[in-house]
């Protein structure tokens, strides 16, 4: 089988599941990542070895069961960094890259007379560690911390920090448990992409998301979508330095609710931003 036939075979196999453009993108990713065939070489008709064909069959079996291609190949690209993923962590999304870009715009520049705490940043619910690893890569001078309740997610996050050569301080913490907060220091900036999907909304999620991505990362637990936002805001009231910033990733349905919570709890300069698709996606607020 040539690379061109392999590409056509992948697209044909996936057409019942994906739009043609998406199926073609997956074909390009699989050929490049699994077999080292660059997109411009697909038409060159490089021949796949029997071992590569066997591997392609195994990959296609998983893809045909709607498993996301990132889990099948084992990584994704986030802020130009290779980030390992498995089913213990959410697959980092493009919108989260936009959130990181906003955090980087906001983080205090050096040099500045501010104290050390102002340069300490925390990511709550870090999953793969994509947010802290990307921030540290852009701003090595910041002291970057990240927490998650899931030991399995923290294994992946630590691997990503080490593989990318970034120093990140990881904490296994349940952010809903106020007693656990005392173990954490003060921060100049806190960011979170928390779980916010309610049980009642399970049916509107794409089936492959519900089937493959960790429910701990998706669901807020019960029917309060803002459960984590409220708790993390309370945490920020205690663990942000005066003038510090709090960021949330949200979605268009919860953005206004998140803004109200931040305003009610006394945050100022509350600002909502849309993502590249024009949807309310992220929010930032400052502690007075
Ligand atoms: C939506 S995912 C975000 C993952 C990653 N930050 C990203 O943007 O790709 C939410 C994360 O919160 C973690 N989480 C869920 N409940 C938690 C809790 N009570 N305390 C701390 N982390 C929690 C999950 O394990 C998951 O990794």
C-alpha cells in the first residue's frame, strides 16, 4: 500500500463519522505522526512496510470507534509544544491556547518593584499540564504552580513538564475542599478551565467526548454548572495578592453567570472575551 492509498483508505473509513475536511485532517495527522510521512509527501506514493500497514489497521480500528485522534497517537500540539495525552486527561483545546495568550498579556512584566508572590501563578485543574507548561515556556521567570485532584492526570502533567524541560510545582489538591487550601501559598494570578457541564447536559455533548474524555474533567457534579467557579473564586479571595488576577475559561452559556459571580464577590475590572469563533469563552477579573 502506498502513502496515497493509505490516506484515501483512512478518509474513506472515517467518512461515516466525520465531515470530509475533518477526515482528511485526521488522515494527514496519522500519516505524519505514525509513519513520518509529511503532508507534501503523501502524493509521492511512498510504500508502507507490512509492519506499518499492521499499525495503520490498529490505528483505524480505534479511530473507527470514534476515539479522538489525539488519544490514538498519544499527544497533541499546544502553544507549539508537544503535550502527551491519554484518557486520564482532557485533550487541550484551541480555545485554551487563547486563554493562555490572555494570561501572558496580563502577567506582570519584569522588572517591576512587585514582591515575589506577584510572579507566582497557579493553574487549578491542570489535566495534561498544558496551561502551566505553556506559560513557563513563554515566561521562564514566573514561578508556576498547578493542581489537580486526579493523581493519574498529575502523572501526565509531570511528564509533560519534564519532557518540555519546564519547572512546574504540582499539587494533588481537591479545590472543593477548603481545608486543603492552607497547603498552598499566595499567588499573583490564578487561572482555571474548570469542569462545568451538568449531568442534565450530558446528552448535548458529542458522543466521543462523553465516551473517551475523563468525566472528572467534564462534569461539575450534580446540576450546578458554576460549582467550581464559586469555589475557585472563594479560594482566590484568600490566595490572590491584592491587585492579582483571576481567569476562567467558560462557554457562551455560562459566561454571564461567571461574570455575575465575580462581581458579587467583589472582583473589579471583570472582562469577558470571545474566542476566535466569536463565542464568549474566557473571563478575567482583578482583586481590588
Ligand atoms: C476541564 S479540565 C481542564 C484540563 C486542562 N487545564 C485543560 O484546559 O486542558 C478540568 C480539570 O479539573 C480537574 N478537577 C476536577 N475536579 C477537581 C477538584 N475537585 N479539584 C481539583 N481539580 C479537579 C480534572 O481532573 C481536570 O483535569
